[in-house]
C-alpha cells in the first residue's frame, strides 16, 4: 500500500491531502496539534479493506494554506473546505471521521450537509448541540478560568510559548495526554503538560513520528491551528439556526477512559446518553480501557476494526 500526496483547490485554499485505495470515499480529519499523519494506520487499513481514503491537512496545518486572519477559521470555513474537497475529488458522498478538533468539523459536516455524508465517526470529542452559551464559556464554567483554551485566546502568546521549543511542546502533548502518562488531578490542565517520558517512547509513538510532526509545524507555524480556538463566540453566533439540532446521519463514537476530554466533569455520563441527547442514529459508543487522547494512534488495531465494522454496516 502506497500513500500518495497531492494538492487540491478547495474553498479558496490549496489543501494537501494524503490518500490511498479505491472505492467509497472516507475522509479522515485530524485535530490539534496534528496533521494527516495521525491517521497513517487508518489509511493503510481502510484502503486495504476497499475504500478510497483521504486525510487532508486541514486549514492552517502542514502543507495546506494558513490564512492569517482569526476570522477565517470558523466552523463554516472548515466545513466549507470539506465540501470543496469532495468536489475537487469528484465525489458526491463520503463517510467522515474526525478526531479532537476534527470531530466538530466532521459532526458539523454531517449536520450542515447530510446530503453529502453517509456516516460520521467521532473520536475523543462527542457531538453536543449548540447550547445557550458558546463552547469556551461553557468549558470555562466546567474547568475554571485558567484552562488551556482560555490561554489560547491571546494572539501570539501560545504561539511564542510553544514555538520556543517546538519538539518539547509537541512531545509533551503527545505523551502527557496519552494513556501512558500518569493521570493528572486537574482536568483543566494546559493542553501541553511539561512532563515528557524518560527513556523509550510509548510503543505507539516513535522518534520518527515526532520528527515528522515537528517538521510540519516548522513549516506552517501555530498561528492557524490556534486560530481555530479563537472562534468560539463566532461559531456560536453563526450556528444559531441549528440551535439544539441533532446529528442525524448514522454515527459511531470512540474514546479512551484516560482521555482528558472523557475525564472532564460530567462527560463520562454524557457519553452514556449521546443517543438520547444529540446523536439519535448512534450505532455504538465505545470507551477503550487505558486509552488516552490520541485514540487512533494509541489503539490503531481496535479503532480500525471498529471503523471497518461501521463502514460495512452503512446502507
């Protein structure tokens, strides 16, 4: 199996994609701070199972254009990128998989354009309908005023802190939020714990993996990715017409019981009732024991099996 890369024009952007295989289209949307590469194991498995698998670098990341303006990173821009990507691929339907920040993009793709989406898979972050306040305000009420998303709001601050030692920042995030790290007592802790492993990396992560990720952020910087976080209020305002709307396409949710998101106060209970509150056509909600935030990398075999099962069961 060979993963190829090319650039596609979409929604006014040059977007780099990694792809393999032939058959029904599956889009794989990464989160923060990642790239298409976080799905390397899924591209191989799903293409071998008979699917055309495409993993883009999303807006602001890696080989894709990174507009400077904060306001060009709303959910409408991000979903628009996926609509344009389908057109650029010559496809009219897809199954969309999203992890971390890729999960809200995948969910809103299914919410806003169900005519284009056969199914939705969300990793780590479940879909919750638009509520009475924006996501940052709601999260701050849960985690307190010093949570990492508040720290990300000031343009230039998080960029400077992270880019001062990019490799350490990325490695501490990958390790510190994984199932291999000691559990922290404060679920509102920064997205970038200072602790990094002594000795060998976890078996799911190699030095070559870290090298690749570092090279991508050396290329793109962090302004674009952090701008995603700076549109919480704008997203809430733009989504007013979908207030409390359910996600209707068939769906699957997978997370780890050591994922920092799952451990936010109340979230483990929410996962148990997703079908009732937001995802009425949810097929399964799977919680992987001992798994941290990097679901598809930490537990690639289990995630691949669940994805293939879900895909095979779609109409």
